[in-house]
C-alpha cells in the first residue's frame, strides 16, 4: 500500500514586534495632562456652608497626555500617550482646604492606560498611597502603592494634579467651578516611577 500523503498547510506570520511582547517596564514621563476632575459637594468651592456632612467623591476619567517613553523597555508598541483615571473619596467633614495640605482619600486608585497610536500597549492600576500638596509646583501630588501587575509592575505612579493659584486663595473663588475642575495642561503630570 503506498503511503498516504496529507496536505500540509503552513502559515507563517512575520511581524516587526512580537505578538506577546513583555509588558512595558522602566521609566516614563507624561506632561500636559488635560481633562476634568469631578467632585460632589466640596465645601468652599460649591458653597461656603462649612464642612460636608457626607464623603466627597472625586472622579477623573481618561485625562490625556503625550508621553516621553525614551526610558521604557518592552511593550508591543512604543508608548506615545496615556489616559489617566482617578477615583477616591475624602472623608465627611472635609473642605477644599484639605486639598492644600495632606489629603486623606479612601477607596482611591489611579489607573493609566498606555497607548501607542490608538492601540492599547498596557494598563497600570494601583491603590493610592498618598496625596500631598506641593505649593511650589501648585500640584496635588498623588502617589500610588506599587503596581501589582501589568505595565510597569512593581513601580509607582505619581500624578501631579495642577491647581491654579486661584485655588490657594479663598476656595470659594476657585475658577467659578461647580462640580468639577479642569485638569490643566500647563501643570499636570504623570510619571513612573
């Protein structure tokens, strides 16, 4: 009996970058973060009625920034930009002046979605470790706990939320804002580590 020949199909895919590249590590700096930080019932900004009787929720979704990824190793594409999200709560009894010292946020986390063009290169999610106001930079600086997995695992995220000098004066005059504040591109940054 002659041997049976079975057709063999070989598919070869060539790519400039591996399909399963290692997650990005190293250092990255993203400046000019712009977006909107929303908050509920922040006394001194929305009304001068004294401390809040409820926790004050803060939320920022997908604030964007270009990045300098020259210190990044790995990733399936070069990182060109980031989308930053933040969520957390200030305790009941807080006022806007709490943001100008060491703010204590509960249930707070920072999330960064790293992009190369329109493709997602990786994500970093970490719980908040601290939030301290830097008067020289006019930023509320959020520092995360170490990232547990994904992009930049083991490193920390540092997000500097730019607050204008008008915020430092009477909080009631803060940009005439009700329920939110612009995250200004002139002074907001994100760095790893």
